[in-house]
C-alpha cells in the first residue's frame, strides 16, 4: 500500500493564512485544499496560537533564487560585495549566509535554503521548558494555580525578583507554553486555571442581547444624579454592584466592587436572591465598612434592588441606578463578574458555596495584581488610600 504523500509547508502556510485573514477552520481548510479534520488537527497542535503557526517567509529573508545566484557568484570567484550589489543586499547578509552554510568551499543553494526553513519552523523550544529556567517555571505554575493571569504573572516578576533577569518571561511565552503541544513547558491542565478555562485559544463570540421584563423599582435615583467625584475614581467609597446568576437563574451571588481600588465583596445568598434577601445581605456587608468607604452604590435596574430605600436608611449609603440596557455604566463590576466566573461557572448551582468559600474567593481576587492599578493588588491599593 502506497503511503500518503506528506503535505508541504506551503499548504500549511495557505491554511494559516486563511485563519489569519479571519476564516474559521473549515473554510480555511477548504481554501488550502485539505480536509476539515486535517485543519482541526493543525489548529489543535498550535493550541489556537495563530502567531505560532508557519507563514510565508518575508522579504528580508533570502529566497532560493537569491541563494542560487550566490552559489553562481561563488563559482565565478566573485567577492561578497559584488554579489550583494547585484542582489540589492548588504554585503554582511551575503557573508553571514555563506559562513552559516559551510563557507565558500561547501556552500550549496538548496542545502542552505532547506536549513533556513528548518530554522524558521515553529514552535521552538520554550524558555519555560529549559532546565536552566526551572525556578521560573515553578513560580509561573504556582501563580497560575492561584488564578493569576499570564499578564499579571509577567508584570510582577520585576518587582518580585529585582535584578534577576533570568526570572523574566513574557505574557505570550506563558500562553504558548500552556497551549502549544510538544513544548512540555507547562502542564496543559493549568489552562483550567485561566479565566476562560479554554483548552484552545478561540475568537470571542458575539453575545446575544437578552430581553427582560421592565423592572419595578420605586423612587429610583438615576446615575446622572451621582456625584461627579465618583466618575474620576480619585475618591474611594463609590461602589458598583450586581448579581451573578446560577443555573436557570435559580441561585445567585451578590458582587460589590469599589471603583477606585477594584476591591471586591461577595454577598452570600444561599436561599433566595429576591429584594428582601439582597437587602439583608447588603446591609450586613456594608455595615462592616469604615465610614470613608460608604459614599455611593451603582446598580442596574434589576428587581432585586426594590428595597434600596431600606438599604440607604440602614447604612446611609446613597444608591443610584444605571440607565436601561447600559451595562458599561457599571464597567468595573462587569469586568469583576467576568473574573468571578472562573470560580463560579455559568450553568452551575451557586447556592452550594458557603459564606467562608465566598470570603476565600474574594480574598484571592483582592490579592491578585491588576494592570489598571499599575500591578498593585486591590488590597494594596485600598490600604494605601485608607492610610492617607
């Protein structure tokens, strides 16, 4: 039986060119002339990391035709400078090319071209897979297990290991060490520790707009009435809040996020998330705060806040409501809820989580560095503001 003819590099380049142009795996496979299964396998091997996939060599690289011209020039005993002038290249480019491929006596165009393409192959051995960088790999894995993102890990290395240049790694290197097969740098199951939990990189999906019954909240105060000081985040004590819902909206956890520091509090709602339950949990949480942190709260127009006047009466916290269908007016809370889904996935029963577990999750989130805080943690930022 005759075996399959291996697919050339050009076919892979065509496939990944389609993916880079925005095609899904199936149409990119058809455009490259391979089966959908082959395209899926290539995509999985690359871990969905498009930048790691083969591409056509750019113009700064010597072509096979140029290498053949170099070979002919050597046969005519021409100088590298003369060959370079004819090709429109720098003499150092020609000199380096010949020196890297056996010198004038052994230079062969096809051998040099094959060697160049082999050197351009991806993936290369990852930094985190090298034995010399074992301490760095262990540090990255420990932070991933604490649910730090690759960007957070990379950004904090300079502060945690000052003067130790060997303890540096880029965000992209961490992602590729997780996703790309064959690198052996980080355990693949650590992808579950990322916020998305994906085993492959994937494009963002469009979220579908959801319709809901008009809320019935008496005497609400619109966000347009909120003090201007809440807008620039210079003064602490302005909060944003919402519920994250469980399976079939049957369970919920309340979330409160301070706008200046991104400090997070979680409300335990084990039995119900109606207006009375949210009111009681909210009053309990807010009464634990120092007076300097009780300035305002912004919520959406969900019916769970129908008892907002009672919350304000008990805590002296002013409550404002977003405009309809305007989640960006609580952008800090929306972002935090996305982070919390790493711990409380959609479609699960949220009532099973104890108050102690919610406190532990909030503590972990509050001790993770944030890019928007110049890589301070919310706890560090809160302590700084309170101390001044």
